[in-house]
C-alpha cells in the first residue's frame, strides 16, 4: 500500500509541473483580463501614424475642414500627441509655396497625405505618387483633373467634394423668388481658381433662367477684394461669392461694403453666413472634414485601398439665414424665407 501511495504522489507532482509550465507559457500571450499580447497585437496597439496636410490658405471653412478631419481620427483612436504625428503645411495663398509643399511631401515618409482646397489637392496629386492621398474642400475634382472617376477613382487618390451643384442652383432660385428688385448679381472672383469659375458659371446659368445677370469683379489676390466689391456698387443689386479661397480670405471687406450700402450678400458656405453674409444653401465644413477623416480611418486602420473609395458630395443641403446680417443689409426677412429653411433651429442664425 505504501508503494502504491508513493507512485500516486509522484504522478500527481508530475501532472502539476506540466500544468504549471502550460500556465507560464500562456501568461506570456495573455494580458490582464485575457487580452492577447501577441507581437502583432502589440504592434497594432503601439503604432504611430504620420499624416501630412497641405492647405492653400487659412480661412474659417478650410480650418473647420481640417478640425473635422482630425476629430474623426481622434474618435477612431488616432490622436495627435499620442499616436499621431501631423505635418501641417499652409501655402498662405501662394502658388509657389503650394508647389514647394507638394514636392516636399512627395519625398517624405507619411502614411497618408491630405490636400485641403483645389489648388493644394491638385499639387499634391501631381507630386505624391506612392502615398495614399485624400482631398477635401474641392469643388469639382473631375474638372480639376484630380480624379477621372468619382465612383472608383483608382490609383492612390480619393476624397470628398464640398460642392453639390444643386446648392448653387437652389440659392439662385431663392434670390430670384424672394428679391424681385434684384436684376443683377455681382460676384467678386479670382478666375485663376478653377473651382470659382465652375461655381460662377453654375450661378450664371441658374440666374439666366430668371432673367437676372451675373456681373464679375475679378481679383488676383486678397488685397484687391475690397476694391472689387466697391466697383460693383451701382452695378449689382446683390453680392455673391463662390468657394473662392482668395475671396473668402478677404470676405470682411465685402461684408463692410454690403452693410454700408445695404446690399444683400449671398455666399456659398455656412461659415461666411455665420460671419455676416445673409444666406447660403450649404452645410458645415466641420462635418465635411469629418467625413474625409472617416475615409482616412478606413485606409489607416481597416486596410481599405484609397482608390476604391467613392468620392462623396454633401447630401444634406439646407437654406441657412443670418437674421442679424439681414438687418445690417436692409433685408426684410419674410415668413416665406424662414419657411424655406428645413432645420430652423440650427439654420436660422439669430
């Protein structure tokens, strides 16, 4: 009996030793709570991303686009200062700077490059060939030759257009339907920006259906904006601006003239309306940037091929009115105008 007991004791000790070894081996692959700490999982958890941003100029819409883009990344766990390095470049409206930035980014080691506004996006696409490229705040990516197909761009490029042609048409219809005394609309425009030219043509065509003329006041830089606006006084019954980076950067000058002369001022973006233009048909650029940021997450974390991602356009358009601006510009806001706003709580600015 003693011999059998001794054998049982030895076998039990051996089994315990084997079990102990198994637990020790497993503990190397398990974190607290059973989470895997394999080399692959550890690498994913500690990965640092590098993104470069090229922005043509600073103004509220483009800045909001950038903020929304970074917010989408942060919500997906990619946060600047933690696991994200951002190389932000601003061309200050200078085309030579814009090209130099794109050339620099072409030789840099980034996980993704974002071009904000048509000039920056175009330069980046022309120079950066190996890194995934996204664009935002681009009016017409087809006309600008940034992509050749909106549904499946191919190559290393995709993004989001900030223009739905219906927005300009709806805004011009609003002008025609609510301002019977408006026979001419003046637009301050930098015709060196393809996006501005395209939108101005859309506006001109829409106004022509109502027998309203579009009068242009050309500029080549922001310092000329005030003089251009003043040149339209007496020629135009209302002001309009496109998503023209040169002009939007100097929009304070147009607001000053519009308010002093009581000229209704219509813009193509919400930010300018919040600043003092009377009306637009549009959306929030922060949301636009967030949408592009979600595309970046798909590329960086989900392994999506950028060329397979469809180019999107804003689909939630609404009329946006600024009642304080109306008072400053001598506009009587009617019930019919307010009724045209779908989301009155958000889009009638008091």
